C-alpha cells in the first residue's frame, strides 16, 4: 500500500508524539505474531521509557493506521481505546498470509524570524504555503516521515511488499520466521532505493529486568542490508533513522525514521 505525500497527520499531537520518540521508545506490540488460522489479534501502542512497558503515554492513533494484508487487502481496526498509558485495538485478520500493521506520520516543521521574534509552525505538507511566508527571513523547513510497525502472519507467510516511501524494511528473512540462534537479514530502503550507511539498533524487550540495555548497533552495507543473529527468544525492537534533502519543498531537509517490533521464537 503506497503512502503519498498527501497523507494527513492524525493530529498535531501525533507530530508531537513523533518528536517525543527521540527520547523514548515508540512501539506497536501485537498479542501474537503468528496465528494458525484466521482471527483477531490485539495490538498495544505506546511511548515509553522501556520498550513494551507502559510508562509514559499512549500512542495516538486515528486515521494514520494502515493494516495491509496479502494481495494488498486492507483491514479496519476494531475496538480502539486510548487510555492514560496505552492505546489498544483489535485487528481481525480474515485470510492466510502476512499482514503489515503500520502507523505512518508525515509532517512539516518550519521556523523563521519576524523582527526579533522566532516564529514556529508545524503541520501538514499541503498547509505550509498558507501558514509560512516563503520569503521569511532565516526560514528553516524540515519534513518528517516516520513509520512504526509490526507484522503478523496467519498460516503460511506471504511476501510483504514495500511501500516505496520513506525509510522502511524490505525483508530478506521473513519477519515472522525468526528463531533464536539463527541469522536474519533485512534490507533497508529509502523511497524504494537501498539505504546504505544507515545506523540500525536492535534491542530485546525487558530492559527493566536487566542491568544493561544490550543494544546492538549495526550499519547497513552498500545494498542497505544488515544481518543479525538472535541471542535469545522474545520481543525485539529494531529502529533506524536518516537525514536527506529528498523533498519537494524548497531549501528543506528531511528526516525519515523507522521502528518495528519483531518476535523471535525458541528453537
């Protein structure tokens, strides 16, 4: 399912939440990543100090959630509820294959001078021209595209098609076929092209129960790929970000970021 630049933000709060992600872990956590037959999964979404523990605030989800299954079918979330510390929703997966559950935010931030005062604006790409003077002194514009996702497979895994927008993973090893002690390979792309030299971190959940973060730091090769051998079973969070100038906005920079929740099974 392709994301166009005209995708709207769920709200200004969603953009603020993306900024908060630089100081906290942002994640979607499914009740199961593998189902033997069609049926529901429940997904928690939160921003926290510890991955997969509810310690800070809920992940705000409105119309920026996309659940995409085999052959591009779309699934509507059900029973969505936002609490003080987490957001919860169900996804009823109707047929065999792999599903991508993704929260996608696209935004623009600008700052400029009006006399001695610094003005700031944050909002949708298409609203920039009417809110920010193009000839403003010391104008700085920054575009952001973030993707937070997880994968669930019903029965046999199926191919997961890339969107071709922003920073994302094009799986070489299927994300629902990960096992302790086995090496997995992932290919990162930016706008559909190999993302070389991008720093990627991988960390198991449960950090509150150990003294060290045990975060692995890797860098994508010339083909945008990393390989990693899973040290133990459990839920993992993998994230990456990059800056470039690949934007339609004049004199603007862009930040693309990505975070995914993966489950590693025991042998």
